């Protein structure tokens, strides 16, 4: 709330920007040394929980702050206070604050819904559950679906001894692959919608890629879950019915709907009114959207019965962890995304050149470069970088160059599953699982497992389509 008050104070006391002023980073002049803090936060995220778990648990916020300052301080010294302040405000006001507020709203509201199913988790029930939740992810977004369904999935499998694989496949399917069929499913697709790509374009062009990748993943889950289920002690599997099916906190579904409505409205309503905070333009519709997120979060907290949140083991630690870590990840990723945005003139120009062959788009490279970068960087700006590299004309990209946009979209959405930080709900689900005493794989272990499952399917998808 202090951060929110600070931001609102900036809005009130901001001054209009001068039209000819600019504080952007000189991306074409920047070397890859600027990527070191980003590598540092990723390395800390991967190694500290293994080598010094107690230090990480108690001080991950301070470690995250260190790497953020390792970007901000050199930027201030080399390019001036104006550039550093503009870059941080631009990233926070337009990307991080909306990101964390919608995540907080969905996390809080879904935590006020009690879904108690009558059947214990077995391979058939779990597979059907993952299929249903994955499809819903395209309607309410991957973050919304993840927050709504992870708790009941953990509840119906509470009796299982081996259940880490269930959470891993949940991240692959619900947090990532499932959000590929509408503009609401995943942030990159919503950005495409804002740029002029038709709302249901993903349904017609990403359905086949989803089938090629998603169906084998679902079948793999059924086989693996069947194996682990057969290893369970008989006393833990002999009773299938555990309790009555109950649904409480139904009114929170209305709040979830209002969250989605706020997102859609902010993309379609052009108020023509904006505020300038140190040359960063904050549009009225986006400010209203973020205030709606805060209001809905408060309403859910005030009007949800305590026993529902106790049943869901609701606590603030998962969203606090995401906020502290991604506050640093967003800052340290700024120079890397800027260098990418410099195109052939930047330090990553040799990579940018790979997406074009003889003046024609190389769809294979669009898929892999967008995807692999999205698995470490924020997939929304990465999508935009390659969207503009492909011409930036939504009408052309959704028409005659539809295969190129399909490659960019599939890469951004699908490959977010390759790491915990590839998509925001990945880390949220990990944190909620750990709150439920499930020992999740480390950063590297998860990436290795996800790679073994997904990379062969991405190669197949490349061969068939790109």
C-alpha cells in the first residue's frame, strides 16, 4: 500500500513532459556487460535455494535489491540520473505495477473460493482436471486459472505421497500452454490484441500448435501419474470418495469476472487523457484499471469468510516473494530488452539478423528466439520486440504473414514453461505448493525436467509448421 500511495502521489504532483525530451537508454551503444545483473538475479534464484537455503529464505528480498541496484547505479553514473529514473519509472509504471496488481488481485480473489471435490486424485481425475483447467486458462488468463485451480488440485491429492510431478505438469499446461487460444489467455497475446490482432486470431492459428504440444504432454502426465499412483500404499488409494462436493465463496467469481472486464476495457477504451510522470505517459484507462484491481482485492479480503481462506491455506508469502523477485527481474531485464530493441545496431544484432533470410521472415528462428528469450525475459516485451522486427503491421501479420505471427506467439506463450520465471504464475504456483509442504524442484532441476518434456515437442512443432 505504501508503494501504491507513492505512485499516486507521483501522479498528483507530476508535470507535463516536453515533447522533444528523451531519456531512453542508448541501446545501440550498450555492451552485453549490462546483462550481468540479470544473470546475477537468475543465478541467485537458481543457486541460493540449493547452496544456502536459510540465507535465501530470510534475505531473498535484499539479494534481489542488490541486483536491481547493480543495474540502476551504473546506469546513473554512466548515463545520468535522468535516464536511470526514466527507465525505472517506465518499467515500473507501465509493466511491473500492473503486473503485480493483477497478480495480487487474482491471487487474493481465487484464495477466497473454496472448491471441495468429492473424488480423491487419481490418474483419470487428475488428467481431466488438468485438461479442464487448461481450457479455462484461455478464458480467464493463465494467472487466473492457476490461482483458481492449484489449491483444489492439491486438496484432492493431499493423500498422495508422490505429487511433485502433478504440480510440474500443472505449470506446463495450465500456467502456459493453456493460455494460447484467446487474447486474454496470456499477456503477449493481449499485447497483440492491443496492436490490432483480432481477439480470436489465436484460436484459429494456435489451436493446431496447442494440439501438437499439449496433447502429448497430457498423455505423458497420465502415464507418469498412473505409474506413481500404482506405487502408493493401498490404504491411500482404496477410498475414492473423500467428502461432498462443495463450492463456497461464489461471489468471488463475480470479482474474477470484473478483473477480466477491467483488463479488456483498458485495452479497448481510449480515453485520450493521460498523465506524465517524468516523461512516462500513464493513460487514464490504465490507471483506472489498476485502481479497480486494488478495490477488488480489498473487497475480496473484507467479504470472504475466514474459514475459506484457512481451508485454502491462504497466506501472503507467495505473492510477496513474486513481488520482491520480479521487482528486480524487471529492472535487470531493462538493458537486455533495450539492446534487443536496437535490432541489428545493438550488441545482439547477430541474433536479430537470424530472423530474416533474403528479406523474408525466418519463421523457425522467430519461434525459437522469441521462445528461448521469453523463458528468461518477460515474455510480453519480448513478444513486442519480435512483433516489430516482423514489420509491426497487425493487419499484415495476422493475414499474409500469419505463420510468422504464429511462430512469435507460440514461442512467447509455450516456452514460458521452460523456467520458473518464464511466466508469472509459474513462480506463484511453486510458492503455493511449497506452502503446502511439497518440495518443488530447484530452478535448474525444474528447467531440466521441463526441457526434457517440452523441447522434443517444440522440435516436432518446428518441423511440422515452421
